């Protein structure tokens, strides 16, 4: 028994000495879930480099990530201003025009919303319903530079069809039968919103009696934008992009682990996305949480909540999705 005790003591003491000899950085990598990510995929991509630099320290300090996202938000706001200065015909204001930045922004907003309204069919429409739905688009556009960029893509693409029922608590008057991302068959009576990616259609009901219909609309429109951008069933990465596929899968798994951890608060939008039963459903739904929360809470508070609750998802959206959105908009100019 004495020998056994000595062996036990030795096994305990050796790791203690090893930890004292290890550098803080190595210890941090060993204790991080993203050490696995580092081993599995190469560091050739800028996203992975940022993940290695910022995400491995995330459990202790997410300030660098917040700084990065804040800078990106400011950059997007700066980029959006020159874009909004174009005239409705794509030209520049006539000589002598003294248009203010606010006027230019309002003109860009109205142009985008006008197009979205032209793509929207309101059941049993009237002036009141038109005003209400227009307000949805205005709120989405004004919520954040990211959400205005999202609507700009749909404005330029013009391939989506939006159908809205302002009276019914569900979408049964808009669509009878549908299949969810989880592969489950439904009729319209059990859903207040739905996106048909293959048919490029968005359905919204439950406008009266349910909170934040514009948030549900923003999420469904975001899923359509992702579908248009990456052409990969709604996944937020290209079909042959193994790197970002692995990164995003890790992000979803990390969010799922947080959801299952007792005492960890998550917004209902995040929980609902993670409650999908299939990996397709979770991955397609989770990415739309970013614009959804920006619309619900506003740009500053929404981004703060996102960084607190799903920082890696937020980082992925800023580092990977937004540049793709920007490149598409620039190509269409």
C-alpha cells in the first residue's frame, strides 16, 4: 500500500510540474475547445487566423472581439453612406443640389422600401395594411448597416416574393402545405412565418396579436439572402468551402453546448434556432439570429447581446457573411 501511495503521489505531482513549466499560451490552447479546430483545419484563411487569435481567449476576455465587431460596424456604416448618395437612377445629384446626408439616406431608404413593397403581396390589402408593412421594411432597414445591406441585396436581386396576411394568426391563407427545414410536413395553420428557399418565397402571418412581426420577417428575409449569396441550401458558406463549413459547424456545436448548460441565459431567438431537430434546420436558422436580434433590439443593444450570448456566430457573420454581401452589392453597381 505504501508503494501504491507513492505511485499515486507521483502521478499527481508530475502534471503539477508540467503546468508550471508550460507557457500561458500553450495552457490556454490546451484548455480551449478551439484547439481542436486548430488541429482540424489549416490557418491559410483569414477567418481561421482571427479565430486562433481571438476565439481561444474568448472564455476569459471577449474585449478584442468586441473591438473588432465595433470597428466592422463602423466600417459598414461608413461604406453605406456613399452608397446611399446615388440618385434613384444610379447617377449623381445635379449641379447645384445641396442634398444633405440625411436626405441622401432617406432617399436610399425609400428607394429600397419601394422595391420591397413591389415584391410584396398583402392579402386583402388596404391603406392601413400597406402603411403597416412598409413600416416593417423601414424598421429592418434602419436597424443597422448590416440589415440595410441585407435589404439592398434583395432590392437589387428582386427574385424574392413576400406574401403577408395582416389579419390571420397564421399563414394558412397564404400556403396550405409545406415542409420545414427539419423535413416535417405542416399545414399553414400551425405557423406564423415560413421561408420557401427553393421557391424564393417568404410567408408572414400573425401580424396582429404577436410581438415583433418585423423580426420574424427580417429572419426569413435573411435566410433568403444567405440562400442567394452562397447557393448552398441556405448554409452560410459555399458548397466547396470545407474550411468555413467546419468552422460554422463548430460554432453551432458551441452554441448548442451553451444552450444545454444550466444557468446560461440565451435569447428566445437563439434558443428557437437551436431547437430545430436537424443539422440543416439549426445551421440555416441560427445565422438569421444576427439580423433578427439587431432588428428586435436595435444596432447597439442587439450587437451587445449577440456578443455576450453567441460571440463566435457574430464574429463569423461579420468576418465571412458581410464581406460576401458587400461583394455582391458592389458587383451589381
